[in-house]
C-alpha cells in the first residue's frame, strides 16, 4: 500500500479522508480549489495540490 508523506515525514497518510481532515485543520485549506481536491478522493491530486502550495510531498511503499 502506498502512503502519502507530507513535510518530510511530519504527516503520513494512507487514507484520503484522514489526510483531508488533518491538512484542512493544520493548514487552514478551504475554498473552491480545495473543495475540488476533496471531491476527487485521490491522494495523487491531493499531493499535486500541496506541491503547488509549496508543501513537500512524496509517496512511499507502506
């Protein structure tokens, strides 16, 4: 299983819903672009969004 690693290991997610909840709380994400990411249900789209916002992300094998 792949996991999304955010900020060099500060956060690690295998479940999309957990990632969305945590990142929205920690970084204050909201708005139309964020809602589109949430609606996607896709960790890769989430990763792209975070990278575009200057947040370090990578995928690792769990």
